[in-house]
């Protein structure tokens, strides 16, 4: 199935804006595990032990593997650490585990060259593989910049040859926080700089006809991360490349915050059909990352063949730079306001003041006042119900239009066409619910001419973000 939104222009970054399709990458074998191609989205994680502590690293690796980890990454900051990967691998094999291992390399090319002869894959950071960061701004002309590229080629080529000889895969993993002074001087601290950093190393690999490569553009800022990956894929599509992508948000955090941040960054790209392997980077034990990663990846196992989303003539936003969609302001909604939070109480049999505690509102009896937390919600939807207690001064109540009481800070919720013909509406704020099929000309015309309307769109489509 295809549609008119399949991207073929120079601004393409995914196969389609409205039809879920995974970006077709070449298959790269990490030992016996295939990444990219027709393989499922692979889940990996990284040990946090001292690599020289063979026993601890093996035990942690086993916990990760038994949790479902398909690729285990181990840091190798020195030549001794790289050499010890042989002992770790041997002990894992002795215990019956042949999960492929990845050596994570920073600053030490010699360690990478050792590791590439031992493990199934090495990860190099182009920001610090051949450069030491001095936080200097350097003015380059084309000639002096080419001299720097020649220096990098000389330093990086031995690793490429070793990987090619031993059948070892490589991830060229750009990190937003460790771009080289050279890249920062020419491109700035930008997603474009991240892409160029990787492409310099990738070109050296291609010049040696070495293609067992996975690429990544990781950042702790999810906006930067998403923009960088999209720019990278755009570059690959324009140049006829299709290397697999590893997705991850750098140091996402712990608990709920870390999981949400990972879902925002990784999930956005998976919705685009991008990503062949993922890691959810939590500041917790690595085996706890695995279920979160699988929860994200498995959402797309059966996404293909979803209900058709009407074709679009193009993207209404710039997919490579964040700019908030322009909208009108209705009370505290839209324009420059932060997104509001609405909690649904419509299914509760009864609603009391105590129910608001979990939403960030706590009533103090001695002071006879409501106290608000920083994360207090903005509205609650109560359906056909009404409240018999005094509400906090910043909380709005949304009621079905047929039950709307028109009390202070109470606002009606209309269903599609009923809003068009309604005689009774709020002078301040009206919520209008519909789905994509209900967006007909009469409704759109009424919405356009009403400065109090806020559109509530819902979808049952499994590919709902595109819709």
C-alpha cells in the first residue's frame, strides 16, 4: 500500500507521513543477531560494572540477557579493559550465553583495535575518537579543514581494516554532548553538526568498502535527538544509503521521568518508521531498561496494515527544527501557553474534594484554602456530573454540553455537529470533540469563526499520531 505522501523530495526523512512503514535499512550482523533489514527492532543495554571485574560484569550481563537483552554493550576505556573482554566473553560462553558483545570506546583507538578482534561489534564516538576536546573555537579554511579530515582518516583507518578483516560490526555513535572542537567551530552545537560528525567517519568506512555499520545520533535533549536522526536519514536517502539506526536518549534519568523522556525521544522516531535497535538509558540497574525498551518496540510489531489515514499534501511543520504550531489563545490554552493537563473523572460514580489530592490539589482545613503542587492539573472532565464542593480557584470543570451548569469556571464539551447547531454556549471557552471523519465543512467553518472554541481530536487508528 502506498499514498501520495510517500516522500521522494530532498526533504524526505521517512517513507510516508501517513502510512506506517519502517525505513528499509540494510542488514548488519552483530554476531548471530541481525540488525536492520527485515529483522525486528532489537533491544540492547549496557553494563555498569568495572570491566576489569570479570565476575561482576558476567553476572550483570547474564541478568540483562535473561531479562531479554539481545545485545550487551560493555565499556572499554583502556587497552587492559579491551583485553579483558576476551575473559568476559569466554566466561559467558562457558555458562551457555552467546549474546553478542559490543565494546564501547571513547578516546582510545588502541583499545578499539584490540576489542575489534574479540567482540562482535565496537562503538566509536566520532567526537572523541581522534580528537581531544579543548573547548576552543578554531577558524578553518577549506584547506586546513581537509588537513584535519586527513588526520582523522589516518587514525581511524586501521580500525576499519581490522573490523573488515574480522567480520566485526561497528556503530558510529555521535553524542550531542561530545562534539569535537572542529565540528563545533564549523557547524555549531547543532543537529547538523552531529550528522556531519558521523558522516565524516562513515565516508572513511565506505572508501574501504566496509559497510557493517550502525549509526546513532544520541542526545539528552529529545528535540535535538529527533532532529538529528531525521537529518541523518534525509542525508542517507539523498545519497542512496540505508545503514541501520540505533536509537536512544542519553542519560534519560530514572523512574517515571526517565521512562517518559525515553518514550518521547525514541517513540517519536519509531512512529516515523525509524530505528532498528534501541536502548532505554536509565540510571537504574540495566536489566530494568529491557522491559521498557520492549514495551516501546513491540508497539510496532503489527502496525503495518493499519486503517488508512487520508493522504496529505505535505508536512504542516518543519520536521528538522522545532517550532510550536501557531494557534489562537483561549483563556489559558494555545498560543504561548504551555500545554494544559485534563484529568478524566467522567467514569467515577461520585467526585469529592479528596479525589483532587492525587491531581495536585490539597485542601487545608485549618487554613480553609487549597494548596497547589507544581504538577496540578488544569481541568477535570466530569461528564454529566456536577460538583457539590467549592473547587480550587485555578481549576476548570468540563461538563458534557447537555449537563453544563454554566457555573463559574465550568465549560461545555460538545460532540461535533451538536456544537454547530447549539444555541447555548460559553462566552469564554467551548470544547468541541470530533474525529477526522467528523471534520466536515460546516464544523470547520464554525470553528474558524469562534474565538472561544478548542478542538478535541481523538482517534481509534493504531497509527493515530499520523492521523
